[in-house]
């Protein structure tokens, strides 16, 4: 059965799947749920250092290739890999990841070599997740959306007509570093008062640990305390929601999205977050059109599903570039080049700086 390898590399764990051909994943008009033919997880093992992490990724991909050959009767036709940090999707380079410690890893070439020439697409984790939310998750059918995961940090993926906008230098969507409280708390990016210092799951955890006097209390505990009417929790929550609304209104003023998809740990609070957030955004808009504000639908599988989409997009591009009607995974056929610009700098951003991902990575031949 035709399939691709999808691999999402996180700071602590890697999620992988073999993804079958599907209308949604192959860009058809009737997006259905992707067919996951096989799923697997492994620890990233970052404590072993960047070289060991890269080797773990390569070995995982190789094992997935072998699994497909054994159980699905053929080799994967492509692979999609999502990694954190700064990614030069066009050149297939994992440029920088603060949490994994690597710099300028030629990930696409290494993977394609290990996979005996199978074409590989490389993408940034948040944008790849956003691609999946937009195409097969909460944003299904939305031509313009903004995906904002509220996790350790806050990143964003700007969805436009089925693709995710990387920007000229691969830095588009960094909504977490919009200054919403000038002169406020310092951010590792060098600014003060950045949105992610106020409204990420980590920020709420810090604020609630301090307000509650319990050093082990986290954002989920804060949400529970909000639900039980604790005034200290309500104050912490209101600060976060107001900062988030300020940042989102800036974004929607610029982008005019049809849908705002909010994900990450903080969104797990459900309506405890979404009811006041919708109200706070509505309060702030004047002439702007209010987008639908919805929770993400794919949870922590978004990155893996998105990696599958990258791979299937690569198969389709390869077929187009080869000028044939049918899909081809022939590694001798080059794909069209991606449109991402390569970031050349590696600023030391906070734990989850979004940067570069693209649904249009090109392949590398072994
Ligand atoms: Zn910042």
C-alpha cells in the first residue's frame, strides 16, 4: 500500500506514523481523516546530546521504512519530518534548536541517504502542525486562518489557501514576541512584555505558582481554581486572557483571518479559556471582522499529521515537476524549489521559537 513516513521531533518525544494515500493528504477536494497505517513513539533523548538525537531520528526513520516494506508491501514514497527551532526548509537544514542543541544539521540529506534515496521534506514543528490543523483539523475548509499554540512559548502559523506562510526569512507568525505590555517582564528574545511571557502555559504556571503559594501548581491547576471561583486564580487568568486578546487583535488586524485556532496546553482548559477569550477579543475589535475562535482539534498529533501532509505534498510536487500525470517518488526527479528564504541567523529565542516550515520543501537525491 502506498504510504509516506511522517515524523514529528519534539523536545522530549518523537511521534511517527506511516500515512496512507488519502484525499485530504493528497490535496483532494474532500478532506477526510488521514489514514494512519502505523504509529510509533520514541523518546528524543536530548540529554544524550545533539549528535545522538540526530542519530535517533535517522534510526527511527530507517525502522519506519523497514516496517512499511515488511507490513505494507512496499517502501515509503516520501518522508516528512517536522523539527523545532529554526528550519531552512528550502535547503532542508535544521538550522538551530535551543532545546536540542543542534546547529546547521543537513537533516534532509542525512535522512534521504539513510532512507536509500526516498525524498524528504523538512518543516518547522508549529507550522507543520498548523498545516494539519488548517487542512484536516479545526480549520478544515478555512481559506485563511491563524493557528496559535499556547505551550511553553507561543508561536503561530499563518494559513493562506492551504499553505503556511513562512515569511521572507522564515520568521512569520512569531506572535509570541509581539509586545503587549511595553516595559513589562523581560523575554529571552531581548524585548520586554512579549505576549508569551504573559499568556503561554508556562507564564500562567509561573503566575499561578506565585499567586497560590504552591510551587508545584501549574496552568491546569489555575484553570481548575478559576472554575471553582478562586479570586486569585481569576486575577491570574484575566491577566493572561487580556494579554492574549491584545496580541490576537493585533494579529487579526494585520491578517484578517477567517478563523483563529487556539491550541497547546492552555487551550486544554476548554471553555474556561474560550468564553472569556472570545469576549475579550470581541471587546477590542472595532472595524475588524471577528474571526471564529476555535480550539485546535488534533492535539499533539498535529505535527505528525502535518509531516505526513508535507510528504504527500512533496510526492505531488515531484509528479508535477516531472511533468507526468501520476505521482512519482523517483529520486532522480527533482522537485520544484521551495519558496522559503533561509534564515542565516540563529537568535536565542525562548523555548519554542517558531520559524520556518513550508509545505513546499524540495527533495534531495541521495
Ligand atoms: Zn520575546
